[in-house]
């Protein structure tokens, strides 16, 4: 009987450990370091749909080793030694068990290898269904090494879902297509606090960040709050914003912040409930990420129709200033918006876009003291 109880406890702990590992870190074989058997490869092409452990492949999928050559180009893998390449209309899929009704983010690394306008579709769907959810353009250069970490968010409407990454492109060379590496999942939880009317105003809750990738995580354009990997916030622009951490960058407050990397095409918004006629203070920090992003910067902050511009002269070595916007609410819902006035590029000759950092965003109602007597 005691042995049976001990076995039950061990099984329970193993199940819990597996669940935790999936909801905050790499998916099983999410870095593709476990590869197909030699009999399941024809050159670098995967010939068996279940050849890559824990994944199901469809179409022309290649198993790429770091340093492998494509013509005159050497293919680099950001973490570990292996990645996969998705050819024309190819996809990879993994089935995951989740907590129904909870919000999650997916982070994965991607790089283009041929066309300048390569795209990826990512879907999180009920099993055995096919539905493209989000399109990720990967032609814009935000990083210096050719790889980008991308993220999206979703609500688990079912306890079992398929995560599918699909290349919708059709190239003359069917072997062309983006590289995929390091797919991770994270459970998202965030609430408003008494000292801030904004949800997740310090950006501490966001997508999973790979510990050994010093390039931050892109939150793609036109991502609404419902599907945002940054709880509370909407990317309301044509270009992405970048989620950065204090391990690899300088951030004004805490461990996370947002870098506005594409001028006025990189905007972040949140809509909050306000009382008509009441006065509010919007405060925030503006700085640089200590990532060789130099020059004159300007962050524009909006609260409904009110606005303020906060200049910041970046030396590219970290630092920040404080901004403030006092406004009177004229509607019951007010949209807070941040964008960067100028385009900025790193001074490392990579052509990589960069920009000002925003952090520690707070919205509070102004309480004026009562007058005593006349």
C-alpha cells in the first residue's frame, strides 16, 4: 500500500512538472535539438511526418544544422545546433494541453533565407482544424544577426490545441523559406493595481524571453488587446514594438520595458475607463536601451486628444527622463497612446531599426485638497 501511494505521488509530481514546463518555457523539443533518424532524412529534407520528435510536419520541411551552406550563404542557428526550414506551403505542428480560459503567449525565433518579403502564419486551433490566426512579416530588420524572436497571444478556448507555424509563400526554389527555432509558451496573468489605472503599466508581464538571445522579442503590428502577448496593451501600428529585458538591455524600471523601434509606425495603446470632468496624471519614463541607438529621440504621449512630446538625447549607453501629461477626461473611455516621432538606426552599421524606450507608465486620478473655510 505504501509503495502504491508513493508511486501515485511520483506520477502526480511528474504530471505537474510537465505542465509547468510547457506553460512557461520551451515546448517539448521546442529547440529542435532532437532530430529525425537518418532513415527519415533525404539530405536535409524530413521525409516522415513524425520524424522530428514531438512535432508533425507537412510539406517540404528541412532539418538544418548550424553552419550548413545555402549557395554562398552560411545558415546560422541562434540557439543550439539545429533548426527547421519551411518550404513552400510547409508547416510544423505540435499538440499541447492547456488550462481552458487562460491567456498564453507564444514566442519563437525566425529568420528569412531567400525572399525579402517572407511571411509566416501562426494558428492556435482546436485539434484537426486548420485556421490561420496571425501573419508575421519578417522582412524588416530590427536585429543585427538576421534572427528575430516573435510573439503573439491567445486565449485557450479548448483544453487541447494545435500550435501550427505555416509558410504561406510560394518561391521558384521550393527549398526556400524561413528558418524556425526555439518555440516557447508562457501563461499570462496580469491585473490592475491600486496605484495605477493602467493594466501592466510597468510591462513586467509579457511574452517568454529566451535567456540566451540578446535581441528582445518583437510584438507584431496590429495586435489587439484580445490577442496581445503584452496584457492590457494593443500594438496599433504598421510596425512592431520590441519587448526588452534588463538582462540584455538598460530599462528605466524593473526588469522589462518597451522599445519603440519604427518611428510613428510603432505605436502602443491602452483604453481605460475615466470619469468625465475628472483630472488625471499620466506619467512615464523615456530612455534608451544601451544598445548603440544614438541621436535625438522624441516620444509622443496621447490621452484622448491631449498630447505631450518628451525629447530625449540618446548617447546609446542607457539613461532616461520622466514625462508627464495632465488632462481632463471628456469621455467615459480614454485611449492612452505612445509613439516615437523619429526613425532611428543603430550606429553599428547593421541597418537595424531602434528607438526610445518607454517604461513605468502610470495613470492616476488627481485628488485636489478640499478648501477649508472661505
